[in-house]
């Protein structure tokens, strides 16, 4: 069962903007690292690959919960 979306409260717009920027940077870095891992190593560690996917997913969830 999917959990309801949670919105972060009491986050001012400046901090929200900075947090959004930081999360986007982290997501981009993690996606690049994951792609590099998949391309460079024919013996990909599936647990490491899954860890990257989970970190990306978690940051996207936080990003979606930030106020506009």
C-alpha cells in the first residue's frame, strides 16, 4: 500500500530553494555515478546498484515534499 505524500512544513522559501537546488545536484551526481557503474563494470554489484537507486528515489521523494 502506498503511503500518503507528506509535505514539509515550516520551511521558508529561501531554505526551500537552497534545499531543492542541493537535492537536484545530489540526484544528478548519483545518476551519473550509477550510469558510470553500469557502463564501466561488466560485473555490476547488484546491491550497490540498488543502493544508488534507493538514494535517488529518497531524494526525489524529499524534493516532491518541499513547498513551492
